[in-house]
C-alpha cells in the first residue's frame, strides 16, 4: 500500500493546474452557471481546442486518435482537476471519457473518421439519449422505436432529461429494434436531422441543462447504427464501465467546502455547529476520494471494477450531500444572491444521487453483489 | 392530557380548511420558485385568523395548528410570525413580519412592515423604510429579501429577547411540520403512480422504510411544535426547532431521491416544500444553535 503520488503524476497535475491558471478567464464563474447553456457550450469549444493543442484533451487516447496512451491515473487526475474547476469542458467530458473510446472499439471506419477527429480537437458536443419518460432506472423498458425501411431506419419516440441536447451536434441514441434487452440498438444521430425537436426543461439546476427530445419519423441511414442490431446493451455496459466511478464530484465538493469554511472564518461565523458539520463533510469527501482512487488503481492494473465501483458512487453521493447541506445551513445566502460558485455547486451537487443512475440502484448492487444478499423477490 | 382539539379548535380548523382549499393546487403553468398569492393573506386577515390565538379558548396551540396547515399549501404567505410571534412583541406592530438574522437575506423581508433583527445575542424590532429593503432572486421557494444597509435598532432587554427567540423557534417548527407533511404527501402520490421494473416505485421495500421513517420524523415535528406552543416552554421550543431542522435535512434528501430527475424540474412542485425547508434549515443559528438552546434549557 502506498498513498503518495509518484513524480510523474505530480508533474502531470501541476501541468493541468498551470493550464487552468492561464486559460480559465476570470469571468468563468458567470459562464459556469448552467452547465448546458449556449454560452458554456461556446466557451467549451474554445477551451477544449486549447486543451487539445496542449495535449491535455485526450491524453489517455491512443496516438492514432490524437492521444499519447497516458494511463488511467492521468485520465483521472485530469478529470479531477477539470471538475474541481467547474468542468470548463462542459458536455465534452463525455466525448473524452466514453463516447470516443466506445466509437474506437465498436465504430466502423467511416463512423470513426467522421466523429472521432472533431472530438479530439475539442470541437463537438454530444448528448446521451437514453432515458425516457417511462424508462428511468428501468432503462431496459425504453420504447423509442427504430424501424428498418430499406437502407434506412425510421425513429419515433421521446427521450427526456437529455443533458446538452440544446447545443449538441450528435446524439448517442438508444432505440428499440426488437423485443427485450437484446432488442435495443445504438444510433449516432445528427441533431439537425429532420423530425427532431428539443425542448428545454425549466429546472432547479440551472439554465440549459436538461431537455426533452422528440423524434418524429426521423430517417437515419442504416450506417448510423453503432455495432450490430440489438447490441446496445452490451456496448453500453462496456462503455459505461469506463464511467463506473463516475464524475470525480468529491474534488469540487471538497474545494467548495474549503471555500465555504474560509468565508465563514473570515466573517467570524465558524462556530461549533459549523465546525462539526464541516468536519463530517470533509471526512465524507476524503472517503469518496479514496474509494474512487481504489477503482482507478484497479483499472490501471487491468482489473475490471466490481461492486466496489458502486461503493465509490454512493460515497460520492454522501460527500455531495453533506457539503451541499453544510452550505445551505451555514451560508444560506449562497442560494440567495451570494457566492455564484457555491450556488453552481449546489445545483450540481443535488443531482449526484440521481443523474447517471439513482443511488438506490447502487445500494441494491452493493447489497446483492458485494454482500451477496439474496435478491428482493420480484 | 388530551391530544384531540377542543370544539373551538375544530370549528377554527374547519373554517381554515375551507379557506385553504382555494389555494390548494399549483397553477399548471407555474415554473418558478416562490409561489405567492396576496389573496391568501388578505383572506386570512378578513377571516380574523391572525388574531385567533388571542382568544383564550384557542390560544397559541391553535395558531401552531393553523401555521402547520397553511404551510402545506403550495402558495406561501407570511403567516407563522404573524400568528405565533407578533403577540409577544411589546406593542401592536404591523404585519407582515420578517426576520433579519446577522444581516443575511431572509424570508418575506422585502415586503415586511416589521423586522425582527437578530444580531448575535441581541434582538431588536423596527419598522423598515420601504427603500431600506430589496428583494433578491433565490432558489428558496419563499420571496427572499435583504437589507440594503445595516439599520439602527434598540436592543431589547435579555428576557424579552429570549422570549422572542423562543416563539421564533416554535414558529419555525410549526411551519416545518406542514412543509414536511406536504412534501411527503406529494411524494407518496408520485410513488403510488410511477412505475419502474413493472411495479409501482412505492412497492420497493427500500423505499417503504425510508418513507415510513420520514413520516415518523414529520409527525414528531408536528407534535413537538404543538406541545411547545401549548407550554410556551423554552426547552420545548428548542427541542421542536431542533427536531424540525434535523428532520428537514434528512427528509429533503430522501424525498428528492425518490422522485428522481422529475424532482429537479420546476414543473413537479416538490421544490416548493423542499426549498422552503432548506431555507428554514439555516435559521436561528441552525441545528448547532438549537442544540445549544436544548443544552441550556433541558439539561440544567
Ligand atoms: C441532471 C440530470 C442529467 C441527466 N442527464 C441525462 C442524459 O444526458 N441522458 C439520459 O439519458 N439521462 C439523463 N438523466 C436521467 C437519469 O439517468 C435518470 O434520472 C436516472 O436514471 C433515474 O431515472 P428517473 O429519474 O426516471 O427515476 P425513477 O426511475 O423514476 O426512480 C426514482 C427513484 O426511485 C428509486 N428507485 C427506482 N428504482 C428502484 C429500485 N429498484 N430499488 C429501490 N429504489 C428504486 C430511486 O430512489 C430513484 O431515484 C439525467 C438526470 C439528471 C437529474
């Protein structure tokens, strides 16, 4: 066991921090508000292009696609630093983490040549069309239908909660081509295709974040399918295993906790209740950090993460919860005209236990897979 | 001991229910944070509800019950301080009332005719000039306002200050009780209707237990608040407020989990209650402040 970074990892983190210090403008706080907003998306195109130039957009990708085969630790250090800075890459983090790598593995050469280079250059935004009104936690029950018509598929249905849909060029879409789990296929669909309508959903979490996406007789060529017909479930499982620890939320939560404590101290408001709660929140952040590092350590060693990934996810949800609660209780003005960074964090933090899968589903996995408890009868 | 309302209270409660029923549904097009309707306070005023607590047969217990009942509405109005704290002030200060705690933004501050200033250990009461306050945008589902600059006030004598703090705690607990119950009701309905994995979400035992625990907490807050209003005891008030804030933190998290992404929208009205509860979480120095008061009054 060893809990120290090696020199190369320290240097890499320093490089990323230097980059952020020189490339993230002072008014970033106002742009960061609303992770899917038009201004944020525009900013991300400019920022990600600069990251790409510096070799910091896709360092963990193979050389052929603009990377340098950097290891799992580098990828995670990069993710931590970006998230802690408010995620200036916006929705492009998905390209980097799993959409690009999934296309490398399952895409046809034509799909790869069309879609991967703009990702590696930081020039394109994708959205993830999975959830539907009747298919949230139970994703396999999705109903959006893709019917083969000659050399095309005709897509009808509705997606919901789709992040970045208002700004994205392409959708990584799940649609039904048959019955059951093995009747779901993936389509790479340009968002300007005729028949697609995007409607923003007014929400607690800021401008431009979540949307409804309607598909009405949307015709896509058969070549827009990723992998084989009915292969979606397998592909998505592999794709999302790249995301298993999820976003390094603890990095921003911990930074915001320090920021809040700093403000309270400065105004002589860091009293007993605040002292205790901030300490608990800090402990939760550190636990989440270590669980996540444990998964990265396994990934680095080529071990596929098991239910430990769910442990890391739940620990991260706890950390977000305690930090958000601390700020609401001790710096409530953050939600009423106060520090915009703490407000932005609140809006991100409150979805931690829901977005990309409910915490309760992770708890079920921990109970059945880690503890090997019998399943609840269905 | 008698846990049933007396006949006067029953009459009052049913009159209030009738009034409340007009404000019971969220307008379908509403996509905001603070849902207000000035008619709610006007009708309460016309009906004499604000003064009911002064009638001996009714008393502060009735006021606490009314505050709890009205807090369940999607519409909000300054009710709790008018019903439970106003009568404790040295003279007949005009309503609406609001609290400014250590200079921070507060609920109903921008429209308040009377401001209670909590400033460290000191308490003061003033009538603010119209241009002394401003409203502020917020995620809290109350109209929030703040002072433009600190105002002068005469600190009240210690005993009076302590009495006001005590009734503020009771007001907070009574309001929280209603908010908790309304939020639970909304989520219970959602869990009954929403199906995933071929069954209602509410049929998962993982959800049963947590919903049941939330219910125990919410009902506890209600009982403690009403008892504190009856005894007027500082320890009871501190316990009620502490239990309210503890429960709020826990219940808000659980309920948002159970509604999933829908609970993040402004269409599903859960935030109307949860973001009010979040506002209450910080008041009167938060849980740490309530715990101090419990220590002082209950463990001599
Ligand atoms: C900010 C945000 C961004 C999102 N972005 C996207 C996106 O880009 N693309 C996309 O496809 N989706 C997206 N989602 C949707 C997300 O994947 C879903 O919200 C999530 O899968 C949960 O589904 P649901 O919200 O329908 O909740 P439901 O499935 O209705 O579940 C509600 C709650 O019920 C409980 N529950 C459900 N099943 C069980 C069970 N078996 N046992 C115990 N408890 C259970 C959980 O507490 C759960 O939170 C996003 C969501 C959010 C909040």
